[in-house]
C-alpha cells in the first residue's frame, strides 16, 4: 500500500511511522516538505506519488492559541483538510482524517456517539468540525476518527507537561471537573493502520479513544503513580481544583467522553488501553530524564 502521510513529525505522525507495515511505501511529509494549506502543492504531490491513501496527521493543535489565531486554525484544520480530501478524490485514494472530542460542548452526561450533535465551544473545536464537514464534502468516502487527550513519547502532551512540572515543583494543582479519555497516539496509529487494512473500506465518522474516562487530576495521579516506580522520581503533592480556579483562553468541555462502540462492533478495534501504554511512555520519559 502507498501512503501519503502529512504531519509526520507530530505525535500521531511519528507513532504511525514507527508502526508502518514493512511492505507499505510511505511519503512522510512534514510542514517543511508539504504545507497542507498549499492546495497546488498537495495536488502535485498526490498526482506524482499516486497514493492508495492520504493519512492526515497534520493539524493546528494549540487549543488556547486558536482563540487569538482563528484564521490560522481554520486554514489548517478546515481549508487544508479540504485540499487533502479533494486531492485524494482526484487520484482515487482513500482519505483518513483525525478529529477531536472538542467538537462537543461537553454539557452531556453520557458518552457521545457518532450520532450526537456537535456543538464546539472554542475556536479549535469549531475549526476541527469545519474540517470534518469539508472532508466529507470533498470526498464523501473519507474516514474520520475522532479522538481525545492524545499522549505519547513524542511532542508536547499532558504526560510530558506533568513530568516536567514534577521536576520543577513540589506541589501541583490540576483540574478535577473536566472528564475525558486519554488516548495513546500509538494505539490511534495502529487503529488507522488496521482500518486501512480492512477489506471493506470504512467510511464516515468513528470514535476512537482510551478505554477509561478520567479527569485531568486523575490522569495526573495515574502518571505520578506510574513514575513513582523510578526511585529517582520525586512525586509532588497533587491538589484537585475546579475549572474556575484555572481559567484558560479557550473554554473546555466539562465532559467529552466518547463512545467507541461503533469502531469495536464494525471493525473489531478495541479502545486504547491507555494505562498500559502510559506505563511504557512514562518509563521511557523518566529514564531519559535521569
Ligand atoms: N493532541 C491531542 O490531545 C488531540 C486530541 C484530540 C484530537 N487530536 C487530533 O489528533 C491529530 C494528531 O494530533 P497530534 O497530537 O499528533 O498533533 P501534533 O503533535 O500537534 O502534530 C501536528 C503536526 O501538524 C503539523 N502541521 C501544522 N500545520 C501544518 C501545515 N500547514 N502543513 C503541514 N503540517 C502542518 C505540525 O508541524 P509543525 O510543528 O512543523 O507546525 C505538527 O507536526 C490532530 O488532527 C489533532 O487535532 C489531538
């Protein structure tokens, strides 16, 4: 299979490359080699490489910064997604795109399914919802995986931030009234690969995330419990606070839990066992740090 991967230096992009089946041929593009907002460049690359699938791991992911960079967020998460989906359709390739739990307002009390109505509160969520709609408009067979709270051994993420802060401070306050599903980027990458391999091409929107919802405070607790196995690690005192005590430029959904039954039933793909993955990621990160 021939894959054009965009955003190959991000968390998902790197994890995808790490797991590539040996017989797949990939062009791993990053923002320097393929700016996805450049429609002509995207189409040229698709025409010359003739991929079987375009996997879009590129995105504008700065949730708070998006509030003041609205145009940039919409260009990368909206217009550029249209460029990729349209190019994929032109060269008769599949298009696989990643979206987010932040398309929901989080005011619900039960897990969101693919049939739940999106209603994003912040600019990032709105731009990602625009990307979903534009992908499906340009290429109705697009496959969109909505995921949440992504972490890995790469890039910037909550696990790395907590470990860094633990090294700097003896006490940390973390929000305890926002609930979501941590997801290991490696499991997300594997889900994309498994779906690309499936003979009946899945299309439309699927939810894929971690199996056990937690608050950010509980996520931090789990990170420190895991890191505590390393004798050189100093566990900070952790305090639970509410959202009001930690204001951010972008509003966050209080409850953005995703229901992953569709992907499990239709494709046999289990949710990310994020606690298992966390063990490996924390071990790797704390070993690097000491
Ligand atoms: N991270 C999360 O917690 C989370 C949660 C829910 C959903 N998601 C979604 O999951 C997907 C993967 O996220 P991630 O955490 O792997 O993202 P990430 O680590 O932030 O990586 C995104 C990549 O996109 C690249 N990029 C940005 N603008 C680009 C452009 N114009 N042209 C080409 N590449 C560009 C960035 O390159 P540069 O750094 O060089 O700009 C970066 O390497 C995204 O669709 C994201 O919205 C993420």
